[in-house]
């Protein structure tokens, strides 16, 4: 679990605060740079943000927290959609760093018992439901 945490932390830093702007304390990441490319750049950066949320789900983050994380990415998407103003907004609204803070809070607090498996899970313990009730 620690390696997943480090990997996701590195991804969040890359997306939100990878490089310091010379002469300032402002940091920018790939998210802001990718959003300079209309359409494709925004989809790419939000896809990487979605991957972070998917991994958080696998690590057992509760659904309510996952919704908050998705909300952060949604706000970031709305900001990014505004030409010119959105580029500056991306520098200051760091959705991936916010999402990592939520993930850290979960892992350090209650924590996840076991990571969820990738993909779909076939339940073998469920009893078959009747297809049609009351038909004789």
C-alpha cells in the first residue's frame, strides 16, 4: 500500500506542482501546461486525475470521499474550460493535491483493510433471484 501511496503522491505533484516558476514561489504542474492544448490537453490531464480517484477506490476510500474527490476534479474541469482565465486558475486550484490530502487522511486514519481488486468481481455467494414471480 505504501508504494501505491508514493506513486499517487508523485502523480499529484507532477500534475499540480512539478516546476517552480523562476523568481517566484508559484509552482505549476503538467495539468496547467496540458490545458494550454485545447481539448486534448484538458482530457489528458483530467484522465490522469480520474486515475488517481480510481486508485483511491481500489485502496478502499469510502464512496462519500470519492464523490468529494470527483467534485474537486469537476471544479478543476470547469475552471480549465474558461479560455485564458482557466490557465491561471489551474495554477492555483490544485485538485490532485486536494485529493491526495483526502487519500492520506483516509489511509492515516481509519485506513483500508485490503485494497479492492482491479476490474469486476463475480459474486458467488449470492442466491439466484427468481426471474418471474407469481407465474405458474
